[in-house]
C-alpha cells in the first residue's frame, strides 16, 4: 500500500507552513506544552522522533541535553526545512515513512511523535516496531488528533443557534473505525480513526504500560486571551499518551 505523503503537496505544504508560523495556533497553545510536559529528563538520552517535520523538536531535545536524536519524516519538503533551520551534529534526519521503522538499527531510550500517527493505517504495526526499538524501561510519548475529532466523516461538525453560535458537536460513526477523507488546504487528506479503546488496547497488547493521558483544555487565563478556545470543552483537539516499555 502506498504511504500517504500529503506534506509534499505544494499547496498543502505552503498552507500548513503558514498555519504553523502563526504566533497563536492550537499546536503552540495546547499540543506542544502538553507533549513536553510528558517527557522525562532528556539528559544523555537517545531519542527517535517520528514525523519530525521541520525538526524544531529534534533541536529542542538536543538543547535539553539529549545525546543523540534521529528524526524521520516521509516528506522531503519538511526535511529540507529541518536540515536548513534545525540541524545539529547530534541530529540525524532520515527520509522514510514510520511504517518502515523495522529498517532502523539501534535502540532508543525515548520515542516521540507529534501529530503524525493518525495518518498511519497500520497503527498496531508501528506500535510493535516502536516497542522493539526501545530499551527496557524506555518511553513512547506521542500526540494525535483526538478520536472525537478523527471520527468526523463529513458535514458540519457543529449544531449552531440562529446567530451561528456553536451549541454542540455533531458526533456520528465514532464506532466505525478506519479511513476518513477530509479537506485541509487540499481535498482528500487521509486520516485514520480509531476508538479510545482500540488505541489503549493496541499499546497494551504490544507490551506497553500506559502511564498518563492528556486531553488539553483551556484554563481561565487562556480563555481570557483566546475566548474562541471554549470550543474545546465540546471537542478536545488532541490526545496525548505517555507509555513505558515493561
């Protein structure tokens, strides 16, 4: 099966880059702080970053004391930016899909992935390979779109009042797992929906112990600055998990 590489689509790439360059976006406000809150002390660790994108996290891991970082991404365009803007002697970037993790040699203390696994069909296979690549006691810390988000399969996500204000989320087909196509900068962006139970059981079946899960929510101070983020009380954008190898 061909691996999806939507980030090398020129229109998608430019749209995504503009979104990430904004001072305030959901990643910077919620996903990145939550992800880093789940990380251990990185001093001396060997780290694998799956779907490393522009490489900001790889550079950040080195700055926090990591001994070695390998960043992989299927997108050549993303890695061009990573190598130009976030290179360092202790970082190696590899152009490969995470479905091919069995080709990576060596072991890691920590595997990190930011908002990438929902693009992967064979989640169980990827999780099994991650477990094999980790040293005993190693950690897998990752974020993905929240399953309430990935379940969406068309139509308006929201029921609104006569003034257009969002009243509640329209949730359907949560229990129907598998491929979803959405429009995000371009048509036919493929994501894969899995229920919470499937995600948890896949990790457990691979030999992981789930230590913590986060669905980031805005606090009062955040709502004062960004009142539009109250939507998250209806629909969390992200799910983050920290799991350890037994």
